[in-house]
């Protein structure tokens, strides 16, 4: 199996990937809090970790991909004193919290499907794992790293930090930070401003609540990911992913909870994708530059000059390395759209190119190109380098098309597999003239081969009525057949 290198946020270096269980990858990615539409910020981790899953599967690994749905416990402010985001939306819109959850979960799934991301193997919800979370709180209490205060349970960060390093993941030092922290304003329940809620006692008006040994309440946001990753992936698993904005406090707290309850961090590789900026600015509702995925797909946002297809968004994301920031602008998206179309056109043209009568051996240039594409993907998911090699392939195809060079049958085979396997299967870029499913695309191409062979046979037999009938019937379906010297070509 080809070696894969991953940048580990915890060790701050690229490491050779060694799974806990041979040829099996356990991956946990923090999913959305479902109280609003999926936006540009959701697209990047979704596409990044989708490509990681596809790459591992291509390399022969079995992947258990767990992505949670946060449907309780994500509070409005970091301070843990705020209101649950879903409960707040439910109160304002006078809906059951689970109506909010259902509405936005469906919309999230729809956006993810349009981006051609594989669904996770397991998609656990926080509200469906209250028992596991209560058990985890008890374990942390028993280990002496939490305390009960007025019906709520808090993680005792200072006690934990005496034995372990709170801040190991995000590179913080608690002692440095403690000295310049504001005092506890109105949060008397906590011993220290760093302590975070494992369990919150629900106020009278709080709708989402469950009984626990400490109070009727609800779990803290960080808790669900520790509980559900352990439940589905075990005490130690391979990769924990998410956006860089989750590194602190969310993942830092998860790491502390894992260590406090199991005596070890439980995650071999922490992977974080960098953020998307908009015209150089951080995206935020308060900044007025917030763009949902639906708005992007439909072009309905004042910042957009046009609609951008899901595949354009996907291609745009893959043109940057996941650890670099990615700046969104109309110009950048239009360039991505143009580049992607050029690549898909070349992939289609390749099928109609006639291979030269040269030795069957593949050329060194094409063999090196194939090797470089896979090496880039296995080098910490370097998709921009992989795409740049595919653009070199586009140049070769275009030169061959213009008669400036020839390619052997073996070269053609390798190039074709690069587009089919790498562009379509691993990078997940589909020709949008087709449906979004790779399987359907293969079926359509296969059927068209059969139909055009039948038409060629009819022409050879001078059965003009039949060949015209096939051509005209296809035209009615929006499929155009063009006769060339090499045979018939078709397009939508
Ligand atoms: Zn999480």
C-alpha cells in the first residue's frame, strides 16, 4: 500500500500515517450545528475530508467515517453562560427544537450531496447520545478532573493542567493566558474562567433537557465529540478532523476530556483545514459577508456576480492546499470555473483522440506524471499540486488534438485513468452535464458507445434511415452527434 503522510496539528509536523488497525481508517470529523443554512465555511471541511476518505478508499483502506450532527449544547457564547443556539432559534421561531434540527439537517445533507461528498458511515446526533455523555461526565468526575456546582458540572482546567498540558493542541500555555484573562463576570458557578461545562443545569425556560444525577439539564458542546468518537471508533482512533476555528476551545477541550477519562488523548492525528476568507476578510454574519451554499448555487447574494455550480465550488476549494487560507472572490471562482471546464473538456476530448501507432510502452513523461499526481495526494493531501499535474495532462491532450504531438495507446490509457480515477473518483469532480453520480456517468457513457456503434454499423450498411433515426432521436434528448474522420463524437 502506498504511504500517506499527514500533518498532525498536535505534533506540528508531517507524519507517516500508521493506522491503529491495519488497512482500516477511523475518521471523526466535527459536523455542523444545525440551526442555520450550510454556508461556505461548511463546504471546505466537507470537501477536504471527503477527498481524504476517497483517497484512503482508493488506496485499499476500509474507512469508518463518523461525522456528528450537533443538535444540542452548542451555546451562543464561548463563556458557556449563553443560550443554546438551537433552543434560541426554536424560541424565536416558535418551533420545536427538533423541527429546527430536522429542517437544517435535511438542507445540510442536500448541500453536501450537491457538492458530491460521500455520506459519512455513521452520523450520530448529540441528543441521541445523552446516556453516553452522562457516563463520560461521571468518569471525569471520578478521575478528579471535574466538580459539581449548583447542579452543573465543570471541567477543572487548572487541576488537569497540573498533571497534563491543557493547550497542547492549540499551542497555548495556561499560565501565560491565566494572567491576562478577564474576571468571572456573573458566572459564579465556575471556579475559573477556563473551566468549561460538561453538564449544564437547565434554566426554567430551557426546552431541551434531560434528567441526570446532577440536575435536569443538557450536555456541554465539547462532550458529545469525546463520547461519540469513543463509542464508534474506540478508545484510540486514527484521525480527528475539523476546521481550524474548532481547534480552540472545542478540540482542546475534547482532548482534555479524553485524557481525563481514558488516560490518553485517544487521537493519533489531528487534522485541521484552514478558513475561507471573503475578499480578504473573515466571513461573519456581523460583517455582512455571510454566503450560504444555496445562495452560491443560485447566485442570490449581493456579493455574487453570478451563480456558481457546486462543482465549481468544489474545484475552487481543491485548488488550494487545505492548510492554507482560501480567499473567496468572484474573480477566483470564475477562474476556477474556467479551469475546471478546460480540464473536463480535455478529459472528454481524450476519448476521441486516436492513439499513434507507436510502441505500446508508455512514455517516461506520462509515467512520471501519474506518479507525481499520486505522490502529491499522499503528501498531506496536496490537491493543488495534483491538479497542476492534471493541467499538464490537459496541455498534452490539447497539443495532440491540434496535431502538434502524438500519444501512444498506453499513454492514452494512463491519461484516461488519471481523469477517471483521480479527477472523478478521488477529487470527486464530475462533469455537471451529467448527474452527480459517478455510476450514472459510466452508464451513460457505456450506453452512448453502444448506440453509436449501432449507428456506425447502420452507416456501413448504408442504412441511412436507421442512422438518421438514431441521430435525430438523440438530438431530441439533447444529445448532439457530430461525424468526424475518426468516427462520431457526442456532446450534450
Ligand atoms: Zn466536535
